[in-house]
C-alpha cells in the first residue's frame, strides 16, 4: 500500500546513464537479507541473498530470484511499516554500475545464468548468478551468487557484509535507521540510571580543551572508470602502480593500516607504517595505494 509505505511506486522513467545500475539493499524484514538488484530493460531484476555477497570465490551464496522492482527503488532507504510486504528497515548497502559481455542480459536471466562485472563502492569485479537445477521441492526460484577469481576476490577470512555494514548513501547502520525513523519499538519506561553523586565534568571548562568534530568512519576511495582524466588546478596526476588500497590512520596511539575490507594490514606494510609515523601530522587519515617494490 503506497499510502502507508515510504517505498517508491512503479515506473518513472528509464535510466539515462550510459551503464546500467546495480544496487544491494540490506533489508531487515522477517529475516535479514540482501536484495541484489540489476537494472535490465528499465527495471531492477532482483534476487534476495540471505547471507549477502562474499568476496571468497569458494562461497556460493543462495540468491532467491524475486519479482522485478521499479528503477526508482534503487535509492530507497527507509522503514517499510509493519504489516506491509517486507516490513522492516532498508539501507542501500552498495550501489554502482554493472556491465556484461552478454548481448542479451534479460534472455540470460531467463536461461538461468548471467555473468556481470560490478563497479560498486564495496563490490567490484566479476560475479556470476546461476540458477540451481533439480534441488529443493519448494516453488522458490533458487540461484547462486558467486564471485570469480579476480583481483578483487579474497580467500580465507573476513566478511564484507560484517566488515562494511553501513549504508553507502547515509553511512548509517541498519539499526540506526530503525531508531531514527521512529518505527523501532518504543521503550515503555526509561532505563534506570545509576545515581550520580558527582556531576560529569564539563569538557569546555578544561584548560586548553578544543572543540573538534567527531572522527568519522572512513572508507577507502575507490576509482571510477572515466573516458578522460580530469584537468585543472585541483588535480595532480601520477602513474598508477598497482597495489593495495589502504587507509593509514595516525593518532597519538600510533599508526594502523586498514585494508579496503577493514582488515589491519599494518604488519604487512611496516615500511609504509614507519613512513606515515614520520609525517608531520599528529592525527590524520591518509587514503592511498600501498606497494612495496623492494620487498
Ligand atoms: Mn527484501
């Protein structure tokens, strides 16, 4: 019922982008799942992936083919009211564009196998969706979502859905969304507070205290395909040596190097950690490509 749910209704316009879009929405309905959607012929072909995507090519993730969604749904983030279909919070977990060598993706979906290259903020590289045959006796259209061995695949440990849980649009976690939109169950009573004998200190009264912004959660900047490099004063160009995208965090506690997927790789790039430690900043976050040529 579109008078009750904030979800967009069907059919306003075609995508005017050169490449079709994809979106993965994290949806905490009866069960948490990830809705994997590909723009095909003006609609979003959709699969519900209970465990979400995995960067490990050995993980074959169940993907239940569900009904197409309108293109406008791609930016939907909000809380579907209880009692409506799929009631619960939705965030845009990843989005971007996709492409395929397949000349007719819609036919490929009907035949039960489509291989795509994703250009997302979290997911990159080659992924295959393939219908399972002769398994299960329910009426569900069960497929598998598998990433291919490529430079973006990782094996052994780490879960991208756990490591990068937040929305790529609002940076919110799905639980925060449910609370902020007022649909979370309200507490009947205020939680009991421990009695305080002493008022908490006023930080602004501390000598030399400075007001600072809360340190945000950073994610590595990923490259975008473009036909030409940007020009103008604000740009510096360099040769791209292939390496590992890392965020270097420097604080009073020291330097940590965090990978694109949130793993601590400080030990793998000690010379780079040492170089960051020697930089004149006290607290900083540096987004860069790490390569040690003379290993
Ligand atoms: Mn869903």
